[in-house]
C-alpha cells in the first residue's frame, strides 16, 4: 500500500477549485477530514447499545484523520490515521486479539516486534487491562473487561497529543441526550418570514445531500458504526461486540479496497457544485434579506463556492464556537439540520429570535422514505416540510 493514494485525476479546472477553496488560508484546515464516534452502553441508549444490567460497559471508539493534497495530475490522500479501540469482556478481547493477528497475516503485513508494516502503512495493536486514558480520567471499568486499541497510520503521519486525545475528550462529554420537541406551526411555505427580515441562516446536510453528497449515514456504513448497512437509518443497533465489528478486518486484509470507501466523502464533496438552494441563499444575501455569514455544519465548502461567507461550527466535542449573530437579525432560518447540531438554535432563542425550519423530516433510502424527525423545534417555531431546493427557490421568488 503506497501513499500518496490517488483519489481522482484533476484537470486545470479542478486544480483551480482545490487551490481556491481547499488549500491555503481559510477559517479551518479544509484539506483535513476528521471523524469521531464513541459508542458506550447506557440505560438511555439501551435499545441501540444492547445495555442490560449484566452487559453494561462495552465501548467502541473510532477516530480518523486524513490529509489531502494535489499531486502533479491527481488529488491525493497524503496522510492517513485511523484509531480503533474496543472495551469489552476479557474473553471477547482474547478472540478479538487473535482475529487482528490473523487479519494482519492474511493481509501480508510484516511483524517487527508487534509493530506491523505494509508498504507505507503501519499498524500498532495494544492490549490494556485498564486503558491509560481511563486511568487518567478516573473512569471505572469492570474488573473482567479489557481494552484493545489498534492504530493504522501512514508512516508520514505524526499527530500531536492534543489531536490523538480528541476521541477521549469527546468521550468525557458523555452521551448525547435527545432534545424534547415542542409543537411547531407547520406551514406550506416560508412566506411569513418576510415579517422577520433580515434573518440569518444555518444549514445542515440537506443542502449537501441535494448536491449529490452522500448522507452522513454512509459514513456509519463505511466505519461500521452500526450493525447493518441495509437497515433503514435510525432503526439499527450500535456495533458494540468485537465479534461483529468488521472494520479492522476490511482495512487490514485489503486496504486498497477499503481506501476506496474511506475517500468517498471527500471525493463527493470536491466534485459537487452549488445547488439552486445555495444560489437562492446567495441572491437573498445580495438583496439584504439575509445578513451575516451562513452558519454551516457542512465540511463540503459548498456555501463558500456559492459566493457566501461561511461560519463553520461543526465540532466533535459537542461545543459550538461563538456564532456571529447580528443585532439587526430578527429570525434564524434552519435548513436541513438535525440532532446534535441544535445548539446554535438554542442560542438564537435566548436572543429572542424567531425560529423557522425548512426540512422534509426524512429522506429516501433504498426506495423507501425514512422518517427523520427534527428534535429541536419548539412551540411557536415555524416548520415547512419542503426540500432545500424547493423551499429556498420559492422563498427567493416571494421575497425578491
């Protein structure tokens, strides 16, 4: 396995797109892709985690961080880092440890004193009776549980201790507690927002999905965050048992094939173009109906490519940075935004802003509509069940 790993060929147009929007000085390192999942068993998530009084301390942590760059004629994955840690009953860890060794042998890795190599990749597995991060945090794990971590990285990847600690910092924040939905007013269009101009806008994955970028549950499939990839999203169980966890087998036995999946999301983001919804936001901003930057949870840079200023708020520690709410803004329009991306909306409410939501509250999956209700709407909020493209292009016609 050699790095840099080519993702796709680039012509002059694509090269210019990358250099303009993904390289250089921006609000964040746009050439870095990072993801974290920490799954723990808790009474509050028993249906998905399998928590019972007898099985109550399993844990699975996955953290990845990739760096991308331009080659002479291609967009490449330059640096690779994948962290996987299972905490489970010691007997399960025995089997897991034996499986990892067999996967390494099947994949043609060379053993150098438990530091395995395959081309430009390294694999370092480590078993703990008590994980050092648990000891450091004073977290108790049952005496018959062990932890087993595996780091798979490119030989040129050297992350700071702060970055390596990211998943443990997220773990310390506890599980996400669902919000309690109120009774928003459901409307056919967003026309009533004209009484609350100018307004600000927050966008989530709805605008990305309409641009051809896979929904985030695709990442759950790639990293085996849940047990079945063909179940309806939202109706699956967490992957908690190491015997059912195939992620490391896939990457160790055949990394060339798995890397095709690992780079899917960045490739799709790079090739996507702004949608009619984003063009409508640009026109509304130009005419003064929208003020301030577009508050975005999306790492696809599509709002910037539509000529809009971005305020990027996606964080894995569940803390939202300061959001530049403008004094003159009377409302916040939230477009296709779900779950733990709700804290910006809470801040807007605290400021007395009116909340409008544009969201179909579901999506099509395997030819079946998957309901995906919003958590954060409250009494007095306004909700329109249209797509971003339909709702925003209609709004632009009404207001302009």
